[in-house]
């Protein structure tokens, strides 16, 4: 399904979009933080959830006006020191701190997203461990035989296969993964962490708007503005012929190709490994 950006709204310019993302993230984190967690005395009457803007500003040691302007998405400069102070005040986890810095102080990175032959050989060598090489759009650039056997892919797409489209828009994934709601949310939250550094890319924003328009589940997760750095385990797959399979997911950066990441699902138990390996054995021996 192809949906234009106007399905959600007009595209703001890159700076306006990033300020809006920053404002939304700050507001969601402020509203989720209780006074007790922030080290403040609790009071009986609070008209708003979480902390007040003035309280975050006081803890961070910045002016209340500056913090209010940030949540209003105004075009104001923010230093690294101020960004760190806000991360401390909001009790952000390391990956959330990275996301805040990506939004507040973006840096240009040479992505170099071309998989090397060495990476392809490594992915192919992983045997019964399904593996995917993804770019920063989460396009699937490479897979191995185990990934194709366990998850499969449609061959009717004009564009390169995309992990987010498959997870949120393909019925097969809902049928494969018994805890699809939580698994899909985790995928979107990981992508959101990447999006923070590339959200000024019109193509990236078009992908997000397409998913928000086509998938109510994606829209709900996106509105929460949660980020995560890895996928939770165990990851369970109910395969039509292999039965229940259980994997431990891991995500690795690719040093010689910045922007790429390797997503691998290692079998947790012998039964999973043996069934996947046995399924692959005929094609391996025939090759």
C-alpha cells in the first residue's frame, strides 16, 4: 500500500520536524516520570501526569522558559551540556539519552550502507540462526537460508523488502508470532531509535507516514514515542511445518559499513536448532 505524506499531514521542513520530535519526546518522558522517581516530594493534588515543566527545568538547572520553548518546538539552541542535564533530570536510560541527543544535536554520519562480500559470507555461515542485514530504513539487504525458511518473504513487492512493512502489514507475521503485538511494538521502538538520527530524511518520513496510515497498531506504538536498543527474548515462532521455534534475538552494528545492522535469532534450545538445521539439510546437500 502506497500512502503519501499528506495522509498524516504536510511534511514540515527538517528543522521543524526534528523540533517537533524533540518536543514530543520530552513531553512523553516528563509525563511518565513520577515526582518520587525524580526525587521530589509527592503532593496530593496534581492536575497533570508526571512532572511539571517547571520541575524538570529546576532539576536540570535551566530556565523554565527555555524548557517550555523546547516542548513548544520553538527554534532555540540547546547545548550538549543542557541536553545531558535534561537526560539526567528525566532519568533517561542510555539508549533514550542517545535518542535525545540525536533529536537535540543531530550529527551527519557517512552511512556507507553497502554490504561487503565478507558480511554476506558471514551471514550465510550462521546455519540454523536466521539472520538479516538491515539498512537505516530497515530495508532487508541480505538474509540467509534459515531466515528464509523460518520467516519467508513475499515476492510481489516492487521495492526492496522492508522489515517494518513485513511485520506490520503482512498477515503472515501475525500468524507466525504468537505474541505479535509485543514483538511488533519492540520492532517499532527499535526503529524509532534509528529514526531519531535520520528523521529529517524525506524518504524516512514518508516510510513512517505510510506505516502510520496503513497500520493502526504502528500508529499506536509511534504515538507513545518509546525507544529501545534491542529486541526482547525469547522470540517465539509458530511455524506451519517446523512447529514451535524459540530464538534469542541480538542486534549488532557493522563496523566497516556504518548504518547497517545485523539482526540475528539464535536458537535457544536444541529442538529449535535441530528442526531448522534438518529443514535446511536437503538444500545444503544439494548445493
